[in-house]
C-alpha cells in the first residue's frame, strides 16, 4: 500500500514567513507518521488574482492538480485583521478549478489548519479556514493550532525556536496523516459524521487551551463514550477531554501524559528539520524560507 500524500499549502508574501515555517514543521510530523509530503509555498507559486473570465494560469492549474492528488491537506496562513491573508484566500479561490472533478472540490479530504499571529487572536483565522473547508466539501480536522505571539517563538530569520510549539505542530501533522489513512481504509474518518438535524451553525470550541493545540485526537472511542454534563467523555475514555467538531459531533481527545485541564506538561523534546520536498523544487530547510 502506497503512503498517503499530505500536501501543505500556505505561507505569506513576507520574507521570512513564520506561517510557512510552522507549516513545514507540521508537514514533518505528517512525514514522521508515514505520509509522503509536499509543501506549496504560495509566495513562490506566484498566483495571479483569481478570475473565471480569462485563461487558467499554469501556476493555478498546478495548485489545483496537486490538491486533487492529495489524500489530505495542511493549510497555514498568517492572521491578518481577524482572518486569513489575501494571498491564502486567493489560493483557495483557485481551487474552484476542481468543481467539475468527480468527486468535486476537496471531497473526502481531511484538512488540518494552523495559523500564526502577532497577538493572541489566531483562532479567528482558523474559524475562517474552517468555513472555507466546509464550502469546498472537505473535512476539517478538529485538532487545530494557532501560534500566538509569533515573535516569541520565531527568530529574526523565521526559524522556529520553541520546541514545545514544534512538538504540537508535529502532532497536528500526525493527526492529519491518521485521518488520511482512515479515509483510505474505510472511506470515512472519526469526525466525518453527518451534522445532527437542526444544527446549521458552527459550534464554538470549548476544549481547554485549543488555541495552543495541547491535545491530540485518539480516534474513535470504543465504544463511543456517552457525553456527561460539562462535555466530558465517559469512563471508557480515560484521561481524556472533548471538543465539538465543525460537524457538531463531540469528539474524545486524549490528553498526552495525563496533562492537567490547562493542557501543560507535554514532552517537549523535538528536532526541527525540513520537509521531505518542496513543490517549487527549491531548498526545503526552514532557514531557506
């Protein structure tokens, strides 16, 4: 069985780009979990503004074809004025080229989401991404990661210096790979559930510390744990917490190393390296971006 392909897409027009550096670390986590990987640097892809009135540029076709070939995606954007960057939104607009595919758009593809922010409001960009994923018929991975106060964890050359943040980014990449493998084997994943009747709006995430992504999804509870008052999982999920996914389903999430509710206390040892390869064919080391 071939490895699933996880494609990272993101970055900014700024050099160096912290959102691209964070994306590369998450992609490394996907590779460590057994995925083949590609990274699409939106700055070097140099997409024109989206329009359906003119010919399709080669860079846009390349982006769409690569997204179509992927088993799962990792999206990364800086947080600009409470949302994703214009460059990132322009890129996902070009995925309209997948409308006529069968299945269309990003059907049956898990999408992991991460952002970097100068302040503490990175989840606003995550919210925008989640709506985009749903509109493109993808599956938003419930485990998200917003890197707050990015100047504290990236140096002046854009290199990630905080090993705890790197560990959590790698965990996100591993979770995206797990979801991709499950889609391959079963045609679905733990959080690809039908939205309950009458649930139309996105429910808020209430898991402790989700902005910093301290929890990692363990997959399905076996058997599915009953929900208790306060949103905690049942006795069949020991040392666990829960969140509400975009589809409105309560997901059991295991806290690593029996972390307290605040989500601290992880093993923070990790080595930061480079993605397996970069779609643009340019050097992949983080200090090259």
